[in-house]
């Protein structure tokens, strides 16, 4: 009886102590990195991965491949899991994505890793972004802290596109400003603006799950909820007000789609901060921006990523 109990416990331990790791890969061309990264993130999310990471590798011929390493609970056999994933990749949306490897991974202290992750990150001249549990470290006491709980929404501050947007925002925000944050995610940009002196924020995201996360982060930063309006909305649809600063760290296509409405949404001396585009994509964006009555005040690059601050070209 005792032995059987031990065997049972061991089996339970074994079950909880490993999971399956599946590596997916796809070829990258010069200007499709962000689209393919989003596609890989979708693969991880809808195949119920319990954790994932995306990397890029290249060979001596200069050919680039994007890899997704996704972890799955070991509740079913690896062959069964691989067959399910192969079937799922037959969807035309995932054309070009293939499974490169499947293997068993020992359990790692994800909880601890999660808590050790996101150390204080100085951004721009005066900001430091950090997870709330790093507060006690009093790192960078001279900087304004932005506390972000790393959950599922995009915008921990660690992505280059967010850092570009934060840096351009920090330079522009003035006491009393009203900010409109399109694609708010964690709320990091409008929270930074309010902590830097803005009076009021309007934040929108097409993904309803981001709203609660943004509220949680507002709370962590001691922001008065009365000065923020958060809503689920598509780009600038239905927005009739005018603001001092508009921020949009979204991808190229939503940024382009929004451009015809941006001028109208800005007060006379207002500015718009766009990020979330690659260096290659910036050429397309700049030409459409200029034909929509806006002009670039400042551009910024960070790795492969590009962003800018733009103002009205006239009047
Ligand atoms: C790259 S994240 C940026 C998050 C955060 N603002 C930051 O700077 O880190 C882009 C966000 O835009 C949202 N989004 C994508 N398409 C959108 C649309 N058409 N309208 C509003 N939000 C959108 C996504 O749900 C996501 O939260």
C-alpha cells in the first residue's frame, strides 16, 4: 500500500515536473517581421501554450527564420499533441509555419523567473519602468517610476517600440495636457503622460481584455480614475474631441488606417507619436503621413524599430 502510494506520488510529481516544448519556424523576408511575429504569437495563444518565446536566427547566406518555442502541459502524449498541432497548422492563415522539433522539457521555476524578470528599466531622461515587486529596491530614485504588472497585455516597457514611444512622449508632454492613447495595452503610455504632468487621459484598445489590465496599472501608479476614460474602440472611430498628444504604438497598417483622422483629433499645437513600425516600414509611413497634412518633428530608431513625433504641417 505504502509502495503504491509512493508510485502514485512519483507519477503525480513527474506529471507536474515536465512539459512538452514544440518549436515552430517560418522564413522571414525583409519587411514581414512584425506580421510574422504576430502570427507566431497567435499560434502560441490559440494552441493553448502555457508559455512561449520568439527568436530570430540567420544563416551565413543571410536568410532569416523566425522561431517560436511554445510549451504545453503534458496532459496528453507528445505524438498526440504534435498531430493536433500539425492539423491546426493546415489552416491557410498559418501557411509557411512548420514544426521543427518536439521534446520534453523539465519544469523550471517559472513563478520565480517571472518575479525576477522585469528589473527596473530606465527609459528616456527621467522615467524608470518596473514591475511592482521591484518597488522596494528604490532603483533610480531620481527618475519617475512607472509600475506595470506584466500580465498578458502588450506594453511592459521592454519592447523597443514602447521605449521609443515613451521617450518621444516624455519630451513632449506638458502640465495640463490631454492625451489620447490609441492601442493602450497595459496603459503604459497614458500612465507615463499623467505622471509627467498631463491632466487627463483617454485610452482605447480594440482588445477588451486590456481594459482591466490598464485599470490595474493605473491603480498601481496611484492615478485618479476620474482623470481617465478607458474604452474598447477601433482606432479613432467615433472620436470627436481634440487632444494635445495622441500616442499610437500599433503596427504599420493600423497606423496608416488612422492617419486621415489624426490631424482633426489634434489641438492646434498638438502632436502625434507613432511607433510599432520597423525601419523598413518607416518609408511607407512617412510618405502617407506627409500627404495627410502632418510633418515629422523627431524620428527615433531602436534596433529594428522606428517611431516618430509629428505635428500639423500647417495651421
Ligand atoms: C504594440 S501594443 C502597444 C501597447 C502599449 N500602448 C505600448 O506602447 O506598449 C498595440 C496595442 O494596440 C491594440 N490594437 C491593435 N489594433 C487596434 C485597433 N484597430 N484599434 C485600437 N487598438 C488596437 C492591441 O490590442 C494592443 O494592445
